């Protein structure tokens, strides 16, 4: 995404400029345009004319003769690639994560990890929230704007809805543990890329091993597909218990609808309520009392 210089910028105060920069960052802007304006319409017309003239001047290929069209130069208009970490290595992440003997140590190692490009634009890392001794673990997709600012998962509108959902079955953040598949906010709240997920996954795996929950609840399609390693439809798989093994830890897992989805589709709250009742029933059958450990 690109950002241009706003009109009358010289008249803006430093506070206004700082607010504008923060807004650009929150919107996912990562590329500024050049100092000289470019007429994109004229450029597109020239490119189309050039391609048309080349198509008329190029002799037709004979049967069996390979033809490779001349590449069109995009040096003027191609945006610079988004900044990426220079040492993106899943093996390094695996070694760092597995070497952590506690959640505190895992957090410190993740804070020092420079392999994932998401860290370059995030305000801060969003590690987890809730009770590390809890036997129910909730896993979402990625931090949003509010989470990025506060450093905790699920603190915006979707987080408030999640709190109400938990409260309805006698739970709260002192009786569950909450994390995400990636600990840094993707620019513009986009879906994390497969590479970004793979670079962060070893830390989540170790996080699950250290918490050792008996019940794992994946919130939304993205988290469900990441944790189960399958291309699953959340509407078809939600509410169904499955056995899952995360690293060396085995647990019962259920996908359910993401609170953000429920805010957009309130009619689906009935299905989410059924899922919450199923979670409460299994927790009672297992003898779990929220944050109490075995």
C-alpha cells in the first residue's frame, strides 16, 4: 500500500503529522511515492500503445516454433517489496522455541527473535493473556489494532464479545489461556502469510506444550486450518471434537466461530452458543475447574 503527501502539509502541526503517520501505519501503509508526481493514466496508455505496436510488428510464430514475448519493463511503476526479515529461518525458530523451559523464557526468546517480518511494523508483541495454569486454551489468528496497541490478545470489540461468551458458561480470563497463531499484527489486519505462520509456529507449539491444556478451542477458520494442518471449512467443522497433537502434547480440540465473524454475522451466534455449551460440558466431564491445575 502506498501513501502520498497530503495537501498543505507544511501548515500541519507536528502533532497532526505524527497522528497522520500513526494512521498510515495502522492502515498498513509501507511505501511512500516519489517526490515527482507520475501520471498513471498516461503511463498505462503508453504501455498499452507499446504492447499494441509490438504485437503488430512481431512476426507470427510458425507451427512448432517456440515464441517468447518480450518482457515489459515495470521499473517505473513497480512498488518496492515490503520489508522482510533477513534471517527468516524456520529451523532457527524451532531451536529457539524448543530451548525454552518456561513461558517467561519463551516470551523473552520470542521478543528477541528477528526472523519474522511482521515484527518490523508491529507496535509490540502480543504473547498471550489469561491463566497459564488453565486447562482450556483458546487460539486465534493474529492481533488486530487494539491488540497491537495494548499487547494482549482479544481486547477490542471481538475480545469483549469473547469475554461475554466465556462468562455465559462460567469462565473468564482467569480460567482460560489465550494466544494467537502469530504474535505480531499483520499490516492492515491482513491474513498472515504461510511463511509468517511457519516462522511463528514453533513458538506456538512450544507455548501449547508448556501450558499443556486438556481442551484447545480454535477461533475462526485461519486458526483452525493452522492448528489442524488442513484446509477446513469452519462452518462445517465447528462444534466437532477432534483429537489433536501439538508437538509432544495431545488434547481434545474444537473449532468454533471467531468473535469478529459473529459481530458481522449475528445470526451465527446461535451456533457459537452451542459450541460454548459443548465446551462447558466436556470441561465438567473432565473435572476441570477453570484455572485449577491437576
